[in-house]
């Protein structure tokens, strides 16, 4: 019997010239009968069929023109909506394409529209190719920026997660030089406030937040930089005065091990690589991304389009599979999965 209350999870294909179609098929092939959810793919139907032939999957896809058709569909059929007008014959696996970039942006925007009108309960994003997207004239670099602009959200952050470790980033797609200039009192404080608010919505009564220092050794009392004394510490102290359970600044070569040991529920990293490296070293295959601050649930893989192996049937789909599982969990439970030391 069809369960009409199970969450509908929209999965965007990302760049169809990358591994998106393949990892979608591999993931759904394993999850469709194990978890109670309704997948909806926003992407190119022909690209999915192509990936099916490569990996010898027996999933059944059906192209539909409206999400309303999901209600009457068989559980064994996965619906696909494509509003991009992309001609699959004009693109090739592993080749950068303006048309593919434009299509991937269309699918992102469509997923945001469906989420804002509550036709779906969560979004899972396959990787886009930023160079292909830039060829369209779009100046926004990533999913988070596109969704933030679409929803007019004031403050949005990327949180990477892997079993045992969660990291929120003060900045993501910025050069290291620019990222350092963005480590300001206001930015650090607003990030701490966002993390506290969002984690409370996700089942944490008093989230423990660790804040990483920017400079080596936490600046050694000002000998190696001044950002800790001038910006990070005052922001932490202000948050503490308001009852937020936050600690820092703590040297980056220490804080992530402490978090893995259970001292913090989440770490605020100051820039992209400071947070990405510990996540990927700790457990890259199962790492996923979740946005904080958007008006809907949005999870994502923690890797790129892998053009070098696209179309070969050898892509690892673990990150997308874990992203779908995360989206299902958050949609159903309104909470994050707990780690062993939190149970």
C-alpha cells in the first residue's frame, strides 16, 4: 500500500556530463526498498537512461511534467522532471558544456521552488561544474549561494558532516587571502548564533560549539596575528554572555580531535580548507554537506563532478547515498543523526 505521508526527497542531477546520473542510479538502486521515502529526480531523463546502461541497474524511471502526478504513481517507479530543455545529444560525459551548466542551474532553482511551496520535504544535490555554470554568465559560484539568493536568506552556512565530526564554515568559496579578511567580530558572532539556533531546531537542547582559531597556536598571545584577540574571542564572549554554550578560539590542530572525542557537537572553522581537510581525512567517503539557515532541508555530496571518470561506471556513490539518508532522517525526525558519544 502506498504511504502518502512519507517524505518526498528531490534529487537534483547536477551537471549531467559528470557522475551525477550514475551516482543517483547507484544510490537509489540500494535505497529505494530500504527506506520509506518518495524520490523525485530533477534532471535529464536520457542521461539517467545512459547511466542505467553503464551500471546495469534495473530501476524504472518515468518522465513526468508535474509533481502532482507522484500521488498516483507505483512505488517501483521513480519520477523524473526536467524543465531545462536540454538535448542530451548535444553533450558528452566529461566535457564542459554551457548547456549542461544552464540545465544544472535550472534544476537547482526548480528544487528550491518546490521546497518553498512545500511540495517536497528536502533537497539532495548532486555536484555541479562551476566552470560550466560560469559559461552561462551566472556569477554565483555554488549551490548555497544560488539557494541563498533565491530564498533571500540573510545568513546561510555550509556544514560538513561525517560520522563523528561536524564542521560549519565561516567562509567557503573564497580565496585564502579574502577569507582572512572576513574573520571579523560580526561574522564570527553571527555564525555562532546561527549554529546555536539551527542546532536547537535539530534536536540539541544546548549545543556545544567549538570555535577554531585562525592563526597557528591561536596566535600565541598575539605573536602570530591579532584576529583571535580582536575578533574571535570578543565574539565568543558575547555569545557566552547570552547563554550560548560556545568555546574558543581553540588552535585548529587541536579542536577537531577534541570534537571527535565528543567535547563539541560542532566546530566553527574559519575558512574552507581548515574545515574540509579534517572532515575528509577523518572519513571522506561518508562525508556529506547540510546547509544551515535556508528555509528548507538541503543536503549534498562532498565532492565534485569527477569528469575524468564520468561515463565509466566506476564512480563511488557513497556520499550521495549518505546525503539521501541524511535528508530522509532530518525530514522525518527534525533532528540530526546522533553520534555514539551523544546517545
